[in-house]
């Protein structure tokens, strides 16, 4: 029997009233024996639909909970990865900074008064030699009221501050002190990169030169190699200059000793005699440079004198 009192059996289907239902309805049955019978009431059908609806709701809720859990897990994993990246980023930056050595050019200048210029010079030279530096330039000046020396020192960069403090401590009072530090890291890296590129290009041209067969190709390649070699030497010179300035700082030390000014009559008298003789010499030189005018004047004088004598004879 199918829903609604329909009987299904082998053979042709026929309708008859269902004996199990109170309401009249025609049902289909077969002329042979009944094979399968179905009987569902309206209440049972409603219960089945309710159960299906509840099952669908529970399944949707479970799916949403699973999706939410998966989203939370993914978000948690992503946040964990972001946190790990955030923690590892400073370390990577520190490692990168550690790999790039800063290139600093140190320069300084100090001026002070001393009681003995000779003793001060010996002290400074000894301190420079102890620090591994050298004297690059030595100047001495003798003024009326003071003796002044100026030393230009080249000092290893790691000993620059130590030497500066040592010399400054030896002075009773500093008249001036100027220190500068120039960061040339970017220029240093740029020069190194340019030099590497030029050398690689030169190597490729040398390979092409080995393979060249025609005379014009050989001449063109050699011309390009010559230009590259000139650029490479110029860049190498700049790199060497920067390396030297970075490796050794430059410290200019100026110190002076005041002297008491005295009249010095004897020295001034002898100086006056020398000055008079010098001025007389310059006067003679000036007259000598005027010899054309002197000859012209002498000729005019002779002509006028003869003219007067002729008038007097008449």
C-alpha cells in the first residue's frame, strides 16, 4: 500500500477502498498478490518533516561553528606568524646593520696656550707614535708677541678620541676645540658597486677581444677597454682616498707660547742701518731705471747752454 491507501501488487493496478482508513478514498492495487504495502498517517508525516528540519538546522549550526573555529584558528595562526615576524624583524635589521660596517671620517682641531713649545711638541709626537699615528705636517710661526706651532696629525680611527683627550688634558686651557664626524657609508658602498660593475664589464670585453677576428672589431673593443680602465683607475683612487680617510682621522693641533716684548735698542739700531742701506740701493735702482729721461734732460741742457753762449758772443 502506498501513502494514502494505495496498494501495489504484481499485475495491473486497480482502485478500491482502503479498509484501514475512516475516510473514503480509492486506492490502487494489483490483481495478483500484494508485494509491498506503505501506510503513513498525517501526524507521522508532520513528525518526519519536523525531524528533518531540526536535523538541517543542527547541521547548519555545526557547519557555522566549524567555519568559525577554522577562521579563529587561521586568524590565530596568522597572528602568531605576524608576532613571530615582528619579533624576528628587529633581529634581522640588527643583523643587517651589523653586516654593513659604518664608514666614518673623523676630523678635529684644537688650539691652546703652552709654557714651552718645544716640550709640548715632544709630548704630542710621543703620544702620536704611541697611538700608531704619524705627523703629516709641521708648521712654525714666529710673531712679535708669541711663538706658534701647528701640527697636522693622522691617527688610527679607533685611537682618535683617546689621543684627543690626552692632548686636551695636557693643556691648562683650550682656546678652541672643533670635532666633526662625517658618515660616508653610502658613498663607500656606491663606489664599491661601481668598481665591481666596471671590472665585470672589462672582463666581458676582454673575452670578446679574444674572440674578435676583424681589425675594426679589435680596435673598437680595445678603445672601450681603455675607457673602462681609465674609469676603473679613477674609481679605485676615490675608494683608496675614502679608505685612508676612514682608517686614519685627521687632528690639527695649534699651540703657542707668549713672549715678553722688549725695546731692544741695539737690535733696532742695526736694523735701521740695514733698512737705510737697502733703501739707498732701491733709490739707485730707481734712478737707473730712469736713464732715458736723464739722457734726454742732459741733451736739452747742453743745447740751451750753447744757445746762450752764441747770444752772448754777438
